[in-house]
C-alpha cells in the first residue's frame, strides 16, 4: 500500500480497502493502477469535494473535472503516471496513480 500524507492507495499487491477508522482521515482512489471501468474516489469523513485536476508528472495541467467525469477522463489518458489533485473544503490532496 502506498501512503502519501493522509492518502491511502489500493495496489495490486495489497488490494484491501482501508478500515472505517482509516477512512476518517485518508483518501482512496481505486483501482490503482487504473486500466478501465469505474474509478472510485473516497473522501475522508467530513470533507466535501470542491474540484479535481489531473496533472502529468512534469506538472502540466491536463484536465479540470468534476466527479461524474472522472472515469471518462481516466479512460482517455495514455498509459503513464499521473497526479490527481483533489481540493476539498479542508485540504488539498495529491494522489499519484498509474494508467495502464
């Protein structure tokens, strides 16, 4: 499992989901790596989503989106590593993910 400042990402080697206690403070994007199908983003308890942005690893903004368009944007990306920036009403989260 990869951890990055209050962020928990499911991985193929450890696909377990966080416990309810972990979900109070951590964000989850799965599946990761992403191949196709529905992408899911779980916010920590008591946080409200404000916006989402996808960046490449060079820091270039590729897309600004809302939650309903997340799966479509992920499917359109070429294979590679990206950062999903998630702005909530409390904090800015940066989630690394892989598109296969």
